[in-house]
C-alpha cells in the first residue's frame, strides 16, 4: 500500500495550490479518503474527505476555499486550495480511512 502526496510548496497569501495523492495497493475507487493537516504547535486537523458513499465534508476553516475531488481511473485524490492564508501553513496528509493508511505528508507554506 502506498499513498504519495505531491503539489505542496511555498505560496503567497491569497494564492492557490493543488495537492495530489497517488494511491496504490488497495481498491481506491470504493475507499473513503480524506485530507488532514498537522498545524505547527496545534496538532492534527481533519481538512476534508469523501465518505464511503461518496459524500464530501470540509472543516469550517477551509469551507468555500478548498475543494476535494478524486479521479478513480487514476487512483488519485486531489485537494484544490484557493485563497490560502498563513494559518493554512501545515504538513498535509492524505489517508485511506477504512485502512488507516497515511501518506508521508507534504509541506504547504503560505507566506509573503
């Protein structure tokens, strides 16, 4: 099983990034998947996810700014992040919820 995040980096406030999570080794198309982030000095926060029946959910802090999507043909989960704020700075992880598999994490830094 492997989950590999990409697309992070440094962006100015108000900018955008798209994170990708390439999955392999399990049945991605039917799996509940989510994004979480580890905020400096705060801990782990759930950001967004797909439930097993395909519904999406978002943390209040990112709602209307972030959009989760998936391409089951490519076994890839995405997180489109718009209007980024300095408080979005964190290490972002994707997770296969039913298996508790985690990616290695990717840094997103929002700073001018």
